């Protein structure tokens, strides 16, 4: 998760927290974590994600599956 966080460039308008364990730590025997990223506007958040996603996808971390949830119901 730290490698994924490192792919996101720090910006003054961006809140980029440290990775933490998910509320439901394990689901179907798989450990879960979350990385909260917040911006002042959806346009700013989308720009950060558009820049970071190609680098994150290129990491190809073994045994790591990830998903992106914009506007999650639960944090």
C-alpha cells in the first residue's frame, strides 16, 4: 500500500492519509486496507487520480488486488 501512496504526487489541495486497516479487516480470508485521498473538488481529485493510475497499474504488485471507490459510502 505504501508503494501505491508513493505514486500520488503531493498537492497543497490534496489530503493524502497513510494507509490503514479497513473497517472490516478480513473479508473472505483476504486482508484489506484503505488509503483515503480527499481534494477540495472532484475536478482536482480526478486530475490527481488520472495522473497516478497509470503508474499504480504498472506496479504489478504480487498478491495485491485493488479497487478505486470515489465517494465511498463507508470509510
